[in-house]
C-alpha cells in the first residue's frame, strides 16, 4: 500500500511541476495570438479613420465600445480572424490626443478564456496617421506588472 501511495505521490508531483513550467509558454502563446488579432483589427480602424479624415471637411469618427460603426465592422471581423467578438473597440478624443483607439477583451471573451488585453493606438495630431499600406503603430498595454508561472518566481529569486 505504501508503494502505491508513494508512486502516486511522485506522479502527481511530476505532473504539477510539468504544468507549472508549461503554463507560462501556453499563456504567452495565447496572449500573443490575442494581441496579434487585436493589432490587425485596430489597423483596419486606423485605415478607415485616415480615409474619413482625408475626405473634404473630413473629421475623425468616434464610437463607443458597444457601437462599432458598420463601415469598419466587417473589416475588423475579417482582420481579427473571427476573434473580433472577443474584443470591444472604441475611438475617442482626449486633451493630449486627436484620436485614441482602444481594443479590450470583452466580458464574453474573458468568460471564453481569453486573456485580458488592452491595445491602445494614439494619434497626437493628424500627421500621426499612417500612410497607405502602413500598419498601426499602437502597442499593447500591460494590465499588470506581474509575470505568470513558476519561471517568473524563479527569475525573481535568481
């Protein structure tokens, strides 16, 4: 009986260590996929904003998270490879920026297991919009300064 319990203890311990070391790699792959999908979707919104701004008497169009305009909705969904439903987008203005486009993981995305991601594209002035064919120069924002998994703890110790 002791041999069986000892063997099971070794097995459970090994599986726990394997999971502790493998989880950060899985997490990084998931976060990278989410950030890539979001950056492509924001790129499409930026292109639409640029076209709108270049029109005669053109202005940026602003929208809330629950009201993605129809003129960019299909492009965003195509760019995000069908993952657009897991994110919400908004475009707004603040005192230091002409335009800020944000993409965040939606509540449905969080419940589906997507990592919390915040991607921000800032335009300080109209010249900050990319030329035709350029990609958005936004960046993912860290929501926490913490890394995940056992490797992060070992990195702090060493």
